């Protein structure tokens, strides 16, 4: 101790910069700060956006408003579906605003970029919005957590059900960036493994409003199934225009490979009825999901999407890990998250070494207008759960993955 005191004193006397040892215990900078980085104005804004901020604030309230005697603060920003914008926001949040954890991060290109940057700066990300399996494979990082769903789990439920139901030939309309490519590739793998055939694919720019040329190509392929490897407003526009062209009426089936309840609400039951898709959350699945769904509706006037529910759960479980660790130090909190049972509205998951949160997924089907009950769920009685897909079946195994952090 004398040597340390002398060295510090001597260095100070010489005018040198001194950095004292950092105590990892306790809360740094007097508060825990969580950033919700989402699409606030573009094609995915109804999936996350302001609703994700509300969900994060609800989690803080339900946790008690403080952790280890210190306040919890939520900040938010619009990444505009641009990786450079998202990275710039994340950099400023971490360097200047001392944000401890970043969540939501809709859009896979943004998610991959922000996860890499944040991990370089020893900051945890809990991605609920992006789908690409690269987040826990070639682009996995020490502090990156893929929390809610990925493009491997989605087709395990949806494509399997459709192929087994007779949809054996597929043509894809794919969002032309990391998410869409990953979703198409993983869906093709499932279809082929079940003896199905891929007739072709066409790539559409993110945010396009006119799907007519892509739908004509899909119609001309003769495929039994048109797989929509996109999301949000892109999925809504593609389904609406397919309905206008009478594609389903003429015998082809639409497969939305990533559909949210907000999409179904926008489409209406007359257009969306019978659509099957895979999700990690539906508000009317059990008592826990109903409790959150109704509380969220009271705050936001809509039932939560899978992503918004994921943000609530991620923030709540992150705060539990901070409390258990006795600090907001990223290494200690990530270690706790890896040991915890992750409660996700009544189902239990766990976060693996590659950052993947493994939990149950659900195959759902959109109700017909006759099945809809206007007295249930404030007008959001839209889906029925057809099957539970256990986490160990829904997700890629560690052995199948390529994360450099995993010893094989």
C-alpha cells in the first residue's frame, strides 16, 4: 500500500496523469442508463419505435425505478435503418452519455454494426428487433445478446408447417439486406430438408412501396408458396398487393416469414385470415402475457408486438442481473445473465455462450372474421396459438453455430 501511495503521489508531483484502480462494485456514474435504439419513423416503426420506449419505461417502473439504490434512466433514438447512423448514436451514448446497455436495435445491418461497436467498448447489447443469425455466429461478440428470435427459429415453425401441409415448392420475395438474405437462406434449408423445392427468388429494396413486378415474377414461377422474407411495412404492402392481384384466390399461398401482430391489425382479418407465422410472444397466450399486454394497451393504446414485449423483458432481466451482480460492470452483468433463468412471460429461457437467448417459440394462425371476438383484447383478438416449439428445437445448436467464443 505504501508503494502504491508513493507512486501515485510521485506521479502527481511530476504532473503526470494518474488513473486509480477501478472498483467494479456498485453503479458507475451514479445511475444505470439504458438506450432504446429503434426505427422511430420508417418501415419498422410500428414493430418497435415509440412502443419500445414505452415498454422499456414500464420495465423500469415494474422493477421499482431504482437498482442498488441508484436511479434508472431510459434514453432513445431513431437509427433510421442506417448502420452508420445507429453506430454514431451508440458511440455517443457510450462515450459521452455513459449508457450501460442498448436494446431493441431493429434492422440486422444496424444490429450487427452496433453490437460490434458496443462490445469493443465493453457495453452490453440485448437485441430484440434484428433477426440475422450472424449476430450469434460469425459476428458474435462477448457482450452481444440476441434476445428474442432469429432467422433460424422463424422457418422452423412456419416453413415446417406449410411444407407438411402441402406447400412443397417455394419462390421468395426477399428484403435486399442482411436480414432478408439470412431469412431466405434459413427457410430454404428447412424447405429442402423436408423434400421441398425452391423455384427461385427476387430481391426487393427495403422500404419499396410497389411489389407488383416482384409478385408477377412469383406468380409466374408456378410455386405453390410465395415466401415473404421481409417485415413490417414491406410485408404489409406485399400481402395487400397480392390480395389485389388475387394471387391466393388463384391457388398460391403466401408465407409471411416474419409477421407481427401490428401487421395483422393493419391488414385486417379479411385479408390476413389463415396466415400462419412463428412468434415469440402473443398477448393472449397465458396469464403473464395477458397481464403485460393489457398494461401496455393501457399505456399505448395498442397491444404489444413481439419486439416491444421483448424490450420489456430484456430491460427487466438486465436490471435483475445488475442487482444480482451488485454492479453495472459489463463483465459481471454478462456473467449473471449467462447464469440466470430468463423469464419470458411464463416460459423460461437461458442465454448461451454465443449470446443466444434460447426460449420457446409459437406457431400461430390468424383468425377468420367469424372467429374474432370484439369483446376480447380491446379489438386485438387476432391470433390463435397452434403449437409450441421448444427452444432446443427452435434454435440452432451450439454445435451447428460458428461463434468464435464457443469452444468445440
